């Protein structure tokens, strides 16, 4: 049987059409595996299914973070909580996510993507059921903390799957795959509000106090579905496996998931990536190569999380209290805003990732958010219906800018600023900072909203302004860039030395 030796040019192989490959490719190193992945999977392969399952994990993250939003007022009333206690219950999930992200990022690089993903789904099942049955605020807070730990574990591994099972350039590239986390997130948020709306219509008025419990417990259902299907389609990242020196394992994954036939050169000496997984890799994120990328990703992620969590978690409060609307209008408006603005914006972020790029779309998005928040702060509590409508449109504009801008591309920067050897750690650090910002936001919003009323929008507006200024100072475009080539360039340099 004849064989085809891979070209040494990453760009040439990345643009090669592997769908017409008629003979197996020879694998001599992890770089060869990376080039095959970057070129894209064969039609009909399982790569897209792996991406879909990874997005299912993101769906769970978003659902669990959102599911408490509408019921927080009922919880406060049922458990007689003060605004500070409400802040603690609301932010418990992000406290867990901080710890989970720090640990999950390291474990994703250390023991692999597959094992971490297998484990974190169990957190969602146990925590969702415990939260739905919570007899008091302490148990509820503990269950939400456990749920947050699962969220923190999941996001680094989900982003690794999205980045490492997609091509480097063209339509559907790595940036588009990672950006798809955003519409998946908003789809989950919309499903959450749709479920709340359905339960609100079905439950007798005397039993509406159960609404928040049923909403939280439902989070176990999609987690169980993912657990049921994951073993059939999910496998380890071929690039991660190759970086560990397991070229045979990487070849099997390429065949199973990518539909690509490969032959491992028997006398090839497996060469690992230049970095083993270690806690010291956190320091590498701030070396001369990655420092500016790390700062940019951290600012976009943290600022986006602070503003978004205040708005999306506070949306029922904003509509019900600031805009003085009833429960049904609050639920319907929250659902409509997510579907019509946030979800659509997220789809646009995915579609434009390969053509316009992450930097421009993020810049446009945070600029729109800043304008929208200044408008909301200026309107205050609207008295006339026309101002109520304008305020809702401004909320929609904020969510639309979030969708195609920092919502889509905060993860693009966090995931694609680093090669495979650093990706788990990079996303883990980013998510630790992001969840810290979420914790501050979720804790402060009930307190600031009670003290400042609509003036709280002036405070929230500082978040997109910070992102805007940082983007103008650091112009880094990750879309279409083969960041793994940096790892293999180090390997070549080490061999030459």
C-alpha cells in the first residue's frame, strides 16, 4: 500500500482537502496530528457530534447559572432572607465555579479532556436535584456551590474540545466553533425562561412557590442525557494524546472521530509538547509571548461577566421593579429579549468569526453595550409607556452586543490565545477571573439595585468601557491563527539546539 508523507508546511496541510485523501497519512510527530486536525474532518465523521456534546456541557452551565434568576424573590420570601443573604445565595454558584475553574484547567491539561468531561456531568445531576429539594437557604447555597464547581470544571474542557476538534481556517474554523458556545448559552437561558413560563401557566396559584424548585431540579435532565450518549461519541483530543507521546492513540482517535486513515511511522520517536502539565504553567501565561493575550482575554472575560451577570440575572428585577411590570410580562419579556437579541447576536458572532474576526466584533459589541447602559441610566424609572418600550429596546441592544461581541469571543480569546499544551490552564485562569467577577456582580447587584435603583446602570457601564479601552490598546486577532505551531516551533528549536 502506498503512503503519503505530510508536508512540513502547516499552512499547506491546513488548507489541504482531506476529504479526498485516498491513502493513509504518515504520522511521525504530534505536529503531524495537529496539521491533520487543522485541515478538517471528513464529511460524515463524528467531529461535529463531539462539538455538539461539548456545547451540551455549555448549555448545562448556562441553564444552571440562569435557573435561579426568576425565583430569587420567592426564595428570599420563603426563607426570609435579607438582601445580603440573597447575594450570598445568588453568588454561591460562582464561588464554586472559581474553585472548579482553577482545578479544572489544570486537570484538563494533566489527565486529559475526556476524563474531566466524564466526571463533571455527575456534579450537575447531584447538585440540581439537591437544589430543587433544598429545605433551607444553607442547603440551597451548598448545592449551588457544588453546581458551580461542576461549571468550573466543564468550561475549560468544553473549550478544549471545541478548539481541538475543528479546522484552523475557513468557514466553521476554530474561532467559529468556540464562539458557538455563546448561542448555546443563550439557547439554555431561553429554555430556562420557557420552562418557567410553562410552569407558571400549569401550576395552580397556590403552588407557584414550587416553580423555582422544579426549575432548578430540571437541570439534572439534560445532564443525564449527555451522560447516556457521551460514551458512544466522545473521545480524547487527538492533539492532546499526541502531545503525551501516544501517537498510536491519536491515530485511533483520528480514524474514529475524523474519519482519517493514518499510519504511525514505527521508528518515529514520539516527541512530547515542550511543556508538561504543571501548576507552574500559570506563570507561562505571563511570559513575553502570552502576556498581552492573557491580559486582553482576562479583561474581556471579567468585564463581560460582570456586566452580563448583573443584567441577565437582574433582568426579572429590572423588568418587574424598575419598569413596574407584572410576573407574566416579566417572564415573557425576559424570554423574548434572550431569543430575539442575545441568541440572534450569538449566531451572528459565529457566522462572522472567520470573516470579520474576533477583535472587530468584540469592539463593536462592547461599544453598543456601553451606549445601551448609558441610555438606561439616563432614562431611569420610565413613567410613560413609550419610555418603558425604549428601556426594553436598550436592554435588547445590550444583549445583542453581548451576543456577537464579548459573549461570543471572550471564549475565543481565552481558548485560542494558547496552544494545546497551555489551553486548559489558560481557560482555567480566565474562568477563575471571570467567575470572580461574576461573584462580585451577583453579590453586589441586589445590594446596589436596592440602594441606587436605576443609577446602578452607571456602575455596570464601566464594564464595557473597560473592555473597549483594552481592545484599543491590544489588537490581537486569534481567528485563523495556528496557535499550536508555537508549541512545535519550540520543539524544533530544542531539537536544533
